C-alpha cells in the first residue's frame, strides 16, 4: 500500500449524500448511487490509501475524507470529437477570410 506523508500532495474522497438521500427530481439510476466528492490538497498527517486523511486545499480550506491517491495527476478532457464543431470552425475561418 502506498503511504502519504505529511506535506504530500494527495486526493481524498468524501461521500456527500448516500444513495436514497438524493433530491427527488434526480433520475432513479442516479438515486441509487452515492454522491461523491474528490478533493486535492496537502496532507496534514501520514496515512495509507484507504485511511482517513485531513488535507488543506490550495485555497486554505481544511477538509477530510478517505485517502485515494498520492501525487494525483491532473487529467483534462473535452470529450469526444464533435463533427459539428469542425464544420463551425471551417465556416468561421471562411467568413473571416471573406471579411479581409
């Protein structure tokens, strides 16, 4: 098991709402799932993945949860390719060239 030391960059997971306690307008399949929150911050003490961990975020907020990762990556994704956006981009370039 991986251990986080005090001062390490970590990610914790917290269950905000248990399944069945979600808003009534939420779809049934969503109602059956816990609402979870993942937060990155600096470890305030040593812990092993799966243990409780207190952290301080870069904004100074103190929170806690279950340690899920040490040195978590930032992963950004804009989703799948959308053909419509390519068409709009090409049309925009054409309009801009005509305007010059």
